């Protein structure tokens, strides 16, 4: 989405180009909804153990879908990647490679290395001298040098970014990369970057069991289109449900057997409660989390327990360990012009990302653009973004 209350005009123009190129497309009006919960029990004590089954049934029956405005001055404009979110990085890659193809970089100075693991233990080494203009950084993967560079940009966060910079002399930048993981932060923001953890469950369900439930909760007619994406606000374990089949028009495929692919995201609190080693989740934990998330979805949709589980044909669970920033590092602008990134001019290293500007795709893109422009304009002789 494009935040309506921030100066993201450059991202707004980029979105317009991506729409024209078929990279992203707007969510149709009414295709994004909130799943709300409103009942007479909300005003009662949450710990009331005397609630009857009739009370519980009445409470659940008031779950409802409410369309969210997806455009206009007072709301965020929302888009999704055509064919999946991978369309966005692919478009960015092709755009950069086109510079070389057009001869703008005759020495083919733009290179992409994909599927390369730069170890956070020893993959980044400072080799520079603050008193000369030579290369300052060398990168390694699988014990092999990937080259020496004058500038280094850390464009991600979490434990790896913290560890990558921990053994370098850029201590001031490293201090901003230290990370804690929690589903909340103090009202005043906290002292460290804080990331939450979220489970993503992709599942294939046969038939239209979820569609039937959504129609019952919708205030529209039976012929109205069903939503693509639902923000879940009536179940503490969950946050979002999206129908990939409907969003990407896969139901039009003649080979489709009436199955639907859905993505279900947990709440940060749920992610913390069931957190495990994301690279190698134990099978028992996978089973527990999968059952808990599907059962929670059944509660949210007010359908009998086991309805979704019985319709599921396949599942894939992943823990998004370093998910969404819970706070942001607001940098101080220089002369009212420059903010949204961090740059250490002494050591030739910068950082960008959603944790600096805004916890969104727009924030990540805009932060990276501002840092790139700062370096390209030759203004990288001045450090930016550190505490005064």
C-alpha cells in the first residue's frame, strides 16, 4: 500500500509505472475486508466463567465482514503483485539489467549474484583505511572472495545483519542493527529495533467450505464477489487470510479441480508463543501450530470445528522469524532534506529498510531509494542518520 500520510511521492510514481507495466494491480473495490467481532459479551468481563453455550453462540454469530476502502485521500491505496509478490523484485532486476543492455554501463558494472549465502560470521570483512579512497569491504561466500567494494549497504535486519556488522569497526551503525524479538514495544518505542515473529500457513482446501462461510458473514448479496484478502480482527491468534486462487484468477484455469489455495498469517503473540528454529521446525511443532491456526480460523469464521481441517489437501508452514518492525528508527533530517536511511561516511557503509522509515514495502523501497540517491549524488562524504 501507499501510506496516505507520508511523503512517498517517488514510490507513488513507481507504483504507477508498475501498474502500467503489469507488475502490480490495484485490489478491486470490496476485495479487501475486515473480519470483525461485535457482541453483547464484549462489554462483559472477559474472565466471566458463567457464560452459557447460548451466550457463546450469540457472540460468535455476530462475526461479520466489512469492506475496507482501498483508495482515496483518507485511506491507503492497496496493490498486489501480478502472479505473486515475486513480480516486484523481478521487475527491479530487469530494470537494472536494462542499463547494461542499453550501453549506459559499458563495463557492465551492474551485477547480480543470486542464491549466494554471505555468512554473518565471516562473510563481510573491513579491509579499508579511513585515510585513503581505496576499497573498504570484501565479501566472501563459501570461502571464496566475491570482490572488493568501496561501499557496503545492509538492506536487511534481524540477527544476521547484527552479526555481519558486529566484528567490523563501524560500531555506531552496528549499534542500530542490534535486534530484539517481541510482539510489542513500550509506548515510547523502546531502545532497540524490535521485530515480531509470524507464522505463515499456506494450505490447499477442496470445495468451497471457506467461501460458504464468508458468504454467510457478508452483508452483501449472494452474487457479490467474495474478498481476496481479509484482515482478521476477531481472533487473537490470527491476523490475515488471503485467497491466492481468487486473487490471481487461478479458478479460471480449466485444470483447476475446484481446490483453493489460501495463505493464513498468525498474530505476533501466537508467533512468540509457538516460536521455534525457523530453518528446521520440529515436526511436532509444525503439527501443533497447523492445527491451532486452522482451529482458530474456524472460530473466526463461526464454522464447526474440523470443517476446514477435513477439507485441507496440502499444507506448508513457515515461521517468519524476523517479520515486521514494531518500531522505527526516525533519523534526523539534514537541512530538512535527508532522512530515511543511515550512512557511515568514515567506513563507507550504510543501512536501509522498513525499520528506518515505515514498516511497509513502501517504507523499504523509499529508504533504499533515498540512500542510493545520496551515494549517487556524491554526497556520501557526510554521515547520516545517527544520534546527535
